[in-house]
C-alpha cells in the first residue's frame, strides 16, 4: 500500500516544484506556489494515484499539505 503522506508530498512536489523533504504539514499549497490551475492538476493526480474522487467542495478544504494528507487518508482508509 502507498504511504499516503509520502504520496501526497510527491504529487505536490511534482506539480509545484516544491522540495518534498522540506515540505511541512503546515505549508499552505498557495505558499508552495499553487494557483487554481496547479491545484486542479494536483487534485487530478491525487485522484489517479489513490483511485479516489475529490469533489469541488472538498478541494476548497485542501489548504495545507496536512489538510490534504488527512483528507486522502480519510478517503483511502
């Protein structure tokens, strides 16, 4: 099984060019360089990687790396 935290960080790093190892759970996606298009791409990659669906209302709750990890854990766990 994929480690959720590692998988989320990998996807975020891939799309935002952020350094995965220095990415704290408190880091806001916008602080890491995400605009609305980047966020859309991150969400699509997360859906594919974890075989889940993320609706628009849920996307608005994904503010930090930690929020995103917790959300994905809730969906796959």
